[in-house]
């Protein structure tokens, strides 16, 4: 597993360098499901780079990835989950606050995850039997504080409609932030800068964070507090296990009203 | 004026270094008007440092500053407007995404502004007769694109209630972000990463940005499109003059309904 993890760390950095080398070119932005659901030529090229390198080194492994139709289930065999560029709208409009994500599973067990904030040059890696680090620095486990001392992050649409009580929860904490990228929100949780992140996500959006968070005391669960299915788009939150009950009380109560 | 501008650039960096040197200490966080309106010992110490240095070098100048009761009007004489730490909640909870801001006026005319993103090490400076730069790099003037290609930023409370139509505007653009700091939002506009930023602000929150934005094609105005009073807390937006009418059409229409 060590050599696979080293391979993954080198590969995610190559992907990041590829993005930096090509992001000033015409991105050929295309609309997917709606005018705010974008894909660029770099999402596709970076995914091709990652999938190609993985399968040439590990031809028996399987892939679940955002672009195209690679949809292996993480439950069976050796499976890589890939998001070539998370935060594509930030990438297109801001050229920052996006990330490359990879996660590796064996028969449903997360072995390691990687989130690479390309522009900041910060690579979050580890999980499973590996320590969780930002670059070479060990990250600290979650520390309990009063709810009102924490910032949270969420999805602007859910905030506008108070869906699942997100707006209510935001009034019980120090404030709510909207960063437009699951990866960027998750690494702020891993860094102790946010308590929770609440939104709708696909498996490639949360796979890496779910593995990275575990040994630091975090879980990624549905908004009902259930395990994720790693197959469909679900309402999701990443939170510290020690404060799950307190956070959940806001979400669950509001959902019932 | 050149020497005053050079003095200001050196001073804002000294303030930033002071914050970096002391931010790991006990911040002695206090509540001001509400549990989410915080002030730390560093807000106060940094303001003292800035005011002390300005008045020892320019004893005739006057000050308008966030903490305490220095409230000179920018309309008369030589006046410095100071926000020692903008984004105090980010500073306390995240130790990033905050900034030091200073602006200098003579008889109501903005001469230069400075916004220093301390953790990133990015100093935005210029305005008046000085070119607008990030560190040593000239910033580009605003370039028109379709509304739907832009991200905007706003205040989460206004988004929740669709106050002034912020939620409606957010649905007409590529997306809305909430960063929790006026300074951080403004420098993203100056960098071409956001179209507009809509919130309620005090003079020390917008003074520097209003001077910095002017030669790049931006204005800071009230949500009715009027000049700011530089005295009270007002509903405010920074926007490109070339797209003011289009943005204003969302704000004004919704305000009337």
C-alpha cells in the first residue's frame, strides 16, 4: 500500500502541474445540466491523465470518476474515485479555490485520500493507515468548543431556502461561508477552520474527505446522519463525531417542521 | 504625496507583521454588539500602532477608525480611515481571510488606499494618482462579460431573506460566494474574480476599496446607486461602472416588490 500511496501523491501533483501549465489557454467551457454546471477541456484532460496513469500502472484496478461514464462501485475490488477539478466554476471565473481529489478503496474500505489545492500548493493526504497531513505537516484532530465559536460552510441555494435547516444552524454559530467548492470547504474542516459543511454531493465530491477525516475525528454522513451510498447524489455533511448530536439536532428538527 | 504613500505601504506591512507575530497568543476575544460581532486585543493593538505612527509622523492629520471613538469626517482636511483587522470572525476562527485596510483623503478626495491580506502576503495599493497594484503587479481594469459568466459575493443574512434582491441576482449569475470579510471580497473584485459584492458596511470597511477601484472602472455606491456618506452603516455594493445599470436593475426592481 505504501508504494500505491506514494504513486498517488506524485500523480495528484502531476495533475496539478498540468492544470497550472494549461489554465491560461482557452478552457473551452461547456454547459452540462444547467448554465451553472460547467465542464472545461482541463476537467476532461486531467481526468484522462489520472485514469491513464492509474490503469497503466494498475491495470486490474477500477475507476469511478466525475466526467464521462466510469462508475465502478467502491464496494467491490480495488477502486479509485476521482474528481479531476472540484470547484469548476471557481476555476473558470477565479482561477483559484479549486482542487484535484482522489480516493482509493479496497472492497469498500477507504485506504487513502488526496485533496490538492493546486493554486495554494497545499496537498492534503493520508487516511487509512497513513497519517493525515497538509504537505509535510501533521494535522491536529478535532477539538470540541462551544457551537457559537465555529464557522460553518454550506450551499447558497440551501441557505436561501433554509433547506434542512441550514439557515437556522447558521444563526446558531459564528457565521456561515460559501466557497463554491466541496474540496476547499473540506480542507478547511480538516485544518480546524470550519465545524461542518452541508450541501448536496456526488461520491467523487466526498470520497477523499471521508477517508481523510476519519482519524481526525470527522465523519461524512447524510443529513439524516446515515452512511453515504457512494453511488448517488445525496444531501451530505462532514462533521466531528463528538459534536454530531448537537449539529444533527438543528438539521433533524428543522427537517420535520 | 509620494512619501506619504510610501510611508503608508511600509506601515500596513508593519501592522501585518505585528499580527503574524502575535496571532498565536491568547486573542482575548470580546463581544461587541452581538455574539457574532467580535473584537480581539490585536484589533485594538494594531489600531494603536497605526494611529500612533501616523500621528507621530503627521501630527496635524485626523483619523476615522473602527475601534474606539476616532471618527473624523473625510470631507475636511487630511484624514486617514483605518480598519485594523477586517474579517475579525475569520481571524478568530480561521486565522486567515482577514486584512488590514487604510485609506487617505484630502478634503473628501481619496488619495490612495491599501488592503493587506496578511496571511497570503498580498498588499493591494494605489488609487488617486498612483497605479493600482497587487504587490508589484499592475492590476487590469474591468472587462465586460455576460452577467452569467461572473461570480458575486454577498452577506449571508441578505441572501437568506433575499434582502434588496440579492438572492435573485445570485440566480442570474454563475454563483454567489460568502467570504466573511469585506476586504477579502473587494480584493477579489479588484483581481477580476468577482463582479460585485453586496452587504452592509461602515466607512472603514469600504474607504480603501472605493479609492483602489476607481481607476480600474469600479465604484462603491449604496444599493440605490447613490454616493456613500462615509459616516454611517449603509447598504453598499462595489461594481463596475460599465455594468452598473444591469446589476442595479435586479436590486432596484426587487426592492420595490
